[in-house]
């Protein structure tokens, strides 16, 4: 099983656990917002992680993917915030907080699965 697949499975489990933990404290609009945040954050994080793994051995490519992934996350948060504000969506605050929280939590999960391949060690 690849590192990206393991990361995706673990990320899905974490998003599901956090969503279940928050569920009793949210109204229906907040629940939809948190579910939407998870549905947006998880695929972006998995794609960004897979790209990092792909360019692990190439310094310039790795840095480009790292910076690009960071910028993509920022743009996604801005787009979702703009959409939520313009549409006056109910549950916008829980959605935006959950989106930022999921991005941060899944980002902290990356080093666990980002280990050198046996042929990359000294």
C-alpha cells in the first residue's frame, strides 16, 4: 500500500472522528458545514501529499509542490469564505472553522507517512 493511500485512509478516519465528535454540538446547518469542509479538505490534502511524495527526491520539484500546495490551500479557504459570505450560507462559521482545522490537522498528519524509502537513506 502506498504512502498516499495510507495517508488518505488515515485522513478519512480523522475527519470522520472529528465530525462525529462535533456532531452533538452543532445544529443541522453547522453539521452540513462541517461535512462540506471535510469533503473539500480531504481530497485537496491527499492530492497535495501525493504530489509531495512524487517529487520527494527532486529538490526544486519538491519545493515547488510544497509552496504550490500551500498556496492552493489558502486560495481554497478564500474561495469557500467568499462563497459562504456571498451566499449567506447557514453554517458558514462552522464550515470555515472546520475547513481550516481539517487542513491544519491533516497537514500535521503528513510527517507520519512521509518517511524515506529504503533506497533514499544514507
